[in-house]
C-alpha cells in the first residue's frame, strides 16, 4: 500500500482514536457508578477489562495510523503486535476473573458467546489487517472496520450495563426487601 493510499485513511484513524478515548472515559464513569456491584461479581471485572482494552486497542491503532511517513510494513507490524497483545491480555484476565453467577446482567450463555466472538474478532481482525499490509494485500485495512464495530458494541453495551442496568437492578432489589 502506498503512502498516498494510507493517507486516505487518515480521518478514519483520527476518528477511531477520538471515539476510543471518549468511550474509555464513559466506561470509567459507568464503572465508578457501579463499583460496589462490579467488585462483587467477577464477571463484571472481565467485561470491564475487555471493553476498556478493546478501546485501548482502537486508540493505539488510530495513533499508529496517523504516524507520518512510516513504512507500511511497520504499520502492519504495529497492528499485529497490538491485536495479539490485547487478545493475550483479555484472555489472561478472563481466565483469572471468569463470568460467574454473580454477574447476572446479561450473564446468560448467549450474551457471553456474543461477547467472546466480538472480543476475538475485535482483536484478531487488526492482526489480519496488519498481515495484509505487510503482504501488500489490497483493501486489508477494511478489516479494521468490523474490529471497531466489535469494540464499540462491547464498550457501549458494557457502559450501559455499568451505568444504568446494574444500579437499576440494585435499586429494584432494595425496593423488594
């Protein structure tokens, strides 16, 4: 991919960096609101870590994409290292803080499978995009788009759970007691 073709993606990279930083802040607000409940249910810790680190991944991809004049293979390598590192981090954290019965909000098998698919897809697609950049595969950067969608889904969904749904359910429990 030529430098001029990469320049065509400049606005995309700037946008995902800005959106990712904003959503990471929103997640921190949601976590602060529900911190007591989040700390009681280990599954919530894993969700928070995944959502935050998916946004961190998108932030890094955005930053790497706007570095001027770097060779395409370097950008590809940055995407590969970022995606693999985030996947390893999320996997280790999920192993140590698995979903549990205590994380009842969207904790059934279906939502857990969707979150896992989006987590793996969101981290492996940048790896594939980076590999495509190194190999000179045209259009490989388009793999970043579904990766960003996965990160957005996880972050917005979890921000809702932390900021609204967990406090709402806690309030309902208090009223029923």
